[in-house]
């Protein structure tokens, strides 16, 4: 199974991040339980509890305020140090399971680095367990097979937890990819079918419309589809109402004005007098309720009578002609 370090670049609401913090939270809980229940606990166990709690709280605060600066790999490294330090400090203590912090670290490793690194960490755990049982047997002449069973069961459970989180995150990533593909497909389909109505690609990429498509792809329900359909119908109706205000010749003049052509150029293009062009322009402005050419072009664009992409293309062509001239 591949590594999924990319899961921590998702949104704040991503559940896998909270799963990761829940796993980390088990470390101070385990240390607190050891401190509470063990009759022979050294002072450094108290230090471990305090440090792990401060570390966990600090990680939560940083996650809420500056999540991009939070290094999860460094967090796993710190937890590994806590587990090894606790192991070394209790290596000769028969009343405390020295490897009790290792299973949560194994789950963190599985989530962050994948199954391959997890199994390598399990081998290290087996070595540490062997050293621990051998040491206790030599010092106290006692052997506790229950330790091995307990640590093995805990490691298995944590490994399965890491696997579940990994699978859930892969399913979520696949869902996001499918939603993005569906959005692109819908955008292309709408652009092709609605282009005769004056709705171009740039309109479909506007923030408000793009947000509606995101909501539709995320929650494919009839209400979202009806809302999107009503929005498109309103845009088309607005365009048709504006186009009915103008004659075909006035629309032609408006399009040529949007290309930044002078009245003389428009007159030559249409093979009419410049006075006729000015009369058409005045009529269009009166119907649109504007007082300048710029306002008129903006009115035509907002009512879908002028394609924004056509204006941009024409502007680029004018710039190129100016450079070549």
C-alpha cells in the first residue's frame, strides 16, 4: 500500500487529521494510566505525562491556527522518542509494560508512511520486546508471556486502525477526483449546449456558478439541480430580453463597438454613413440606459450579448497588430 502523506494537505474538516490527533492523544492517556495504577513509578514518568500533554495541546493549537506549518512527520518522530525513552526508563521495571507506547506510534507510522514502513517498525518492536523480556528474566528470574500477547494484540489493533484510516482516506481522495471530473464534464457539456444562447466558458467559470457546480457535484440531489437550472434559465431570459430590445443591426453595431472600433471603422465595415452608426449607437445607449461606450460594452457583456472571450481575443489581436505596425 502506498504512502498517503498527501492526506494532510486537504481541508481542515478532513476526518483523517482528527483521527491522527486521536491516536496521538492515546499517548498522554496511557502515560496517565501508568502513573495512576503502577505502584512503582519513577519521577520521569510524570515528566513524560507533562511533555506529551503539552506537545498534544500545542499540536492542536497549531493545527487550528496555522495548519500549513504543522509537520506531522516531526510529530511522529517526537512520539517515537517518547516511546523509546519510556522503554529505556522502564526496561528493568517489571511492574510497567515498557513497550506500552509503541502501538500508538505504529498506528501513526501506518497512517503517515504506509504499510511498508509499518512492518519494518513492527520488526523493531519485536527486537525491543525480546530485549525487554530477556532483561527482566535475567534480573528477576521471571518471564511474563502476557506482555508479549498484550503488546502484540495492541499492535495488531493499531495496525488495523491505521489500515482503516488509510482506506477511508483513499476513498475520500477518489471521491474528490470523481467530483472534479464530474464538474469538468458538466462545464464542458453546458458550454457546448449553451454557447448559442450567449453563455460562454468564462461565465461558467465565474466564482458563483463554479460554487453551484461544486455543491451539485458534492451533493447530487434534485434541489441543487433545480437551483442550477433556474439560475441558467434566468441568465438566458435576461439575455433574450436584452436582445429583444435591439434590432439585428443594433446588435451588430454593439459587437463592433465592443471590438473598440471607431464609428468610422464601423461605418466602413457596414457600408453605411458614420452618422447612421452614431444614430444606432445613441439608440442602443438610450435603450440600455447608459451614457458612454464603456458602459454600453459592459451592459452588453452582463446581458450576454457580447462574449467576454471574443472581446479578449480581439484585444489581443489589436495588440499584436500594434506591435507589428
